[in-house]
């Protein structure tokens, strides 16, 4: 009985102590309410609730993968594209060619921060977003944007997409290498990314964009990582630019061989690795779709390298190292729009076709029409991604990406976007629009820039080389 009495006493003493602490807390809370007012407390509770929602939405694994992918895509420009293009030109134009990619890391980044991200991913109409919604990246922080990336900070998504905006105009530079003035190039690319790339990104990937299959587009187009937005737009623009500027002095009579294939091969390897972030990162999550896209990317590049080499072996007697590298890049460009929608088997098939078609575009089509696309941007990127964008219309699989069979609706009824004639026609519409829009805009912009600051270097400057003429430097000094 004595033990029971002791326990009862301890219990009641604890109860009294607890009530005292509770009373003190209640008094403090009441004083807080009295001091701040109910509105202040509600505001703080609302902030806590919002913070809790944001914190719970962020997936650290997804965010880590997206940050790595962002770095990988930037690596595609520097040093990947810089080395790839730099090795392909003559030694007197190495630095000028490298500068074309390097400077866009600065120029496009600034434009993206000021209004580019807002035009591409802000809410607007079917063709472009509101440039003031995210002006100077206002409101782009740690909270996710559920429309685009529900499990990573919107700032992460913004940075990832910025790397695409950087490399796209840099691709164009390969077609006009060794003959364009730097001021004209800088002005042209700034205008091009503003008036062509940013709106196209909104049309295909932005909410309400006319070709966005997942977020209310009128024409559902499957473009996982930039077949239309990146490669067709830059490839067609490269073709137009090469024709507007004209041929290099001596082309095609004089040989204009790459001065350092080793540099180009190093660049090819960096492009291949970086492309995993480019395509697999476009899943915007560390999930099975990212794995599938990465596998498709790799096997397409491998197959295209083989098919290009065999074509070269068959028609020219020897498979060149540069040909194998070109085939790899062709396979990567071709699988880009399809990477998140097709099986590995389909990716192998796409790669085999890419190597053959792009080889013929570079070796036969270019010779037939006589244009001087210095580094074969149109033949590899433009033709390759056109093929890939069309093929995904027939090869898209709901087993790889189930959302294409359950997301798009017409009149309230779900319409599957898996491979079919109807989806092929949707893809074709986007290809034709992108090529027409980019081609006309490029021609107009180049004519405008030529009148304003001039496009082409003089014959003396071209003969001396753009490294010295445009930048006062030389790549190789004894």
C-alpha cells in the first residue's frame, strides 16, 4: 500500500508540474497573440505551412541528379563543343571558332536571367510566355514549379534549361566558321536566341505551348529533349547562315582539312558523356524513365558510329576516325527527340538509320547543292533530328513512357500518342513549322545584322585567319 501511495504522489506531482508548464506556454502564446495580433499569427502559420509543403515536395535524389545533369549539359558546350569544333577548322581559326561557343556561355546566360526563362516557361499564349513573369528570375527559388518539375527547386529546373539555350546557338557557329565577323556573330546570336529559341522552347515545352503534349498544346508533339527546339532549329538556321555568308575563299577547290582531329575526338567523347545529362536529365527525376532515356542515347550513338563507318568503308574504301566520331554525334542528335519514348531496340534501329542518312547528307547532299556548311551542322544535327522526330511518331511506346497513353485529351477523351500514323503527322507538322520559322527568322536577322554591323570579314582578314584578325591572338606560339 505504501508503494501505491508513493506512485500516486509522483503521478499527481507530475500532473501539477505539467499543467504549470502548459499554463506558462499558453500565457506566452496569449501574450504573443496580444502583441502581434491574430493576423500576425496567421501569417506566420501560413509561412510555416508553405515551407512544410515545399520541403516535403523536394526529392533530394531528383535534385542531385538534375544538378549533375546541368553540369553535364554545360560540359557539352565547354569543353565538348569547343574542342570538337576547334579541331575541325584550320589552325589560323582555332581560337575564333572556340570563342563562338565560349562567349555564348556569358551572353545567353545573361539573356536567360533577364527575360529568356520567362519567355520560355512563363505563362502566356501558344507561342511565348510572359517576359515579365520571371523577369530577372523574380520568384525563381527553392520552391518547385509543379507544372515542370514537382520534386526539384524551380531554380534547379531553370539552370538545367539554361544549358540547352546556351548550346543551341553555339551549334550554328559550326556552319559559318572561318569567315564571320565577331561583332556580327555576337549580335546575330543574341537576336536569334531571343526571337527563335526562347519562343520555340515555350511552344514545345512551356505550359500552353502549341506543341506541348503534356500541358495543353493544340498539336501534341513528342520531343523529349530538343529535336525541334535545339537541333532542327539550329540545323536549318546553320544552312541558311552558310548560304547568306557565302563560301569560304577557295572552297571547294582547295582542301580545308581539320588541323587537329585529336582535339575533335576528345570533344566527341565529352559530347557523348554530356548527352546523358542532356537526354536522361530531361526526365527531370532520378527514375526509370531517366535510365531508359540514357540507354536509348547510348545505343543510338553506338549504332550510328558503326553504320556511318561502314558507309564510308563501302563508298570510300576506308573508314575514317573522324567519320566514326561524326556518326556518334549523328546518333546522339537523332535520338534526342525520341530518347524518352522508345525502347532500346528502337534506339538501335534509329541509330543505324541516322548513321546512313547523315553520312549521305554530308557527302552527297552537300556536294549536290554546293553550300559551304563548314562543319556539317545541317547534315548532322538538322537532318539527324528531323529523322529522329519523324521516327518517334511511329516508334513511341507507352511501355517506356506510360504518360503518352493517358495524358492528352480531345473533347474530354484520352487520346494515346503511342506510335501511329496520326502521331507521325503531328511530328511532321512540328518539323515543318520549326524549319520554316527558324529559316525565315535567320535570313531576316542576318540581313539586318549585315546592314547594321557587317557579317563577313574581308578577304585579307580571312586569308590571315580570324584568330589574329578578330581577336589579336594565335593558338600556337613558338
